[in-house]
């Protein structure tokens, strides 16, 4: 058995998980969990990166002696370093409004169709490309000598070695998914200096050793290597989908829902761009062909506004509400910003001529029905666009604990849903570290190990498919 620390940072919390891997054995326990609370300062919404780093150090101390460390986090955001390697201010949060209207300015230089053909990335207002364009007038960017994406920044603080992990780099809209290298033409046309980025790393590459002061701070005995993993948490989560074969769709659930397919080549058609599918890079040369859906953020924001009621009770009450009474577009960027979520959902229903959900249970059911409908749309369209049929949908991540959402997704998709593991990103993180040390084999062997060691729940579709088709028609007009 070897022991690995997986630092897994989500948009609302971080955790350090301890994975123990041996022949036919995979165990995961939580060493430390800590909040991730963005801070609104006069200049905008910022990540409290120092608190996150302190949480990582506390977690490594709680984990005890490990054979390796790996870090994954959310995508697109970054820190800027000066010539001395010092951080130039707290990283900007992707929900900060600074990128409003920026995409249209970018498209004047590189039209949207050309940008998609070159990078394969869906339109999202917070893509790193748009953030860098918005930051162009800033003093911080003018003085910056290095740009590190969030997991790479934390790795740099732990080891002193700078790199840019590829799966996360593919979310910047500056990577060509065919060559798996920088899209230099796009960067040159938009005046983005690629020298800001550290050299590319791939999952499994070495990322340095914990510095002496980190060893002292955490009580670990060196040398302790840090290993590059799929540092975009979705890349790690997809690596931990316990699928057999290739005829599967996945939905990585949490604050976001990422729904799509694992492919061997990107889909760069105009139809794919119009459907807003993205081509992000995954393990072993794979492509994560998926759509971003607003996810459980909708419910999280409602629960926050309601003062934190018991979620289990809320879901029980929602299960009693008639299905598909009202639905909203769970991919609409109108729901991106925090605040007033119940009122915004009610307004969307009112504007579309549907019954307005009023009680907490009705709003919750509206959200879950809407998410299941968005999952259905993404899985259906992905199969058509990629000419890649599937027989099963795997749901991984925090949403696997929401049995109502899993059941509704099976009903909506008309396909069996296999739910689990809930800590997919951390497990994928651990398995890439273990594979780098020869403890597990290829992707298929990783998935077989997961299927035999992790608790999974299967949901068979039931109910009337025509009801979901009618709700889709009501929402999209098709």
C-alpha cells in the first residue's frame, strides 16, 4: 500500500483527502476540510488564496506521512507573479463582472467561429482568454512576469517549481486540442504573451519536491514529491468514472454540472459551436466533449438565501411536488451571479408563462427538474454531434448524494444512471499519482479498480418520456 494526499479545491470548499492504494485496493478518507469563501473588495470579487493555501498546509499536516501530493481545482482563474515570484494581488473570481462585454471585443479581432475552430472551447464569459483581455489595462498585468492557474500557483508555493498542467490549460481558450499545445496564432492576434505561462506539464509528470519550510510547517519527512494530476477537477473526476468500455456519458455534478462524452478527438464543427459544447483535454490524450450547466449552484444559492434549512427535508418535500410543473434553462448565464436566486428563478418562470414556484419545495423541484432536463439535452446532443452513442450515464461528484436528482436524470435521459463515486475528483487525483508510481495500470484498469472498490447506485429510467419532451418543447420552443 502507498499513501497519497489529494488536494481537491472546489468553488465553495476545499479538502485534503488521503488515498491508500494497493493491489486491488483503493481507500479514501478525509483528512481536512475547509471553506472557500470569496471576498468582495472595492475592486471586485476575489479568491482568498492565502486562506486556501493555509487550508492545504493544515490538511497535509492532518494527512500525515504521504508518498506524493497532487492538487486539482476549478478552472480558468489564475494568479500573477512579479519578477521575484511574489503574488500580485488576490486572484480574481470568475464570477466577477469584469468580463461583461469583453467577448464581443475579442470577436472583432478573432471571430467566434474562428476562435472555436482553433481552440474548441465553448463560449463562457469567464474563460481565461476573456479575463486576460479585461485585465490588459491593469498595473498588475503590466508588472507580471508569470501567470499560474490556481492549482499550479499552489504547487509553486509548495515546491518552488512553476508549470502549467495541460488539462487545466485547455480551459484557457489558448490551447489547440488537436496539437495539445498553445494556439500561438490566437494568442498573437489578441496580443497575449504566452511567455507569461510556465512550461506545460501532463498528468503524471513530476512537479517538484515539498520545500524544506513546507516540510517543517506540515511535520512531514522529506523528500515528498508533488505529482501533476488532472489539475482541472473535472479532468480528475472524469478519470474516476467507473465505466466499462466507451459507450458512456458522464455528468460531473457539484456547483456546476459538466455533461458530456470522453472522445479520442475534438469535435470542432460549426454545429458543435452553435450548441456551445467544449473540447477540454483529459487523461491519456482524451478529449472531454461536454457542456457546462449551472448545476447545484442554483440550489446552493437558494439554500444560502433561505438561511441554511435542512437539505434532506427540503429534498423530501420537493419529491412530493408534481413533476415538470415549471422549468428554467439551467445553462442560462442569467443565473451566473450570486444573490436573489429564488426571485430570479420565479421571474424566469413568470417570463416564460409558466406557473411561478412559490414555496421552497416548489422552487427546489423546479431546479432539480430543470437540471435533469439540461442533463438530457446535453447527453442527447453530445451523442448526435460526436456520432458516439451511449448505453449508460455515469453521475459522479457531490450530486450523487442527491437521489432525487439522479432518479430524475435517469427518467429524463431514458437511460440507466450509475451514481458514484461522490469524491470522484479526489479519487482521480489519487489514481494518477498511483499510476505514476506503477501501482495501477491504464485508464481501463483504473476504472475497473473504482468499479470494484467504490459504492455505486444504479437508477433505471421510468415514467413517461413524452412529459420530458413536452417540457423541453415548452422551454426551447422546439
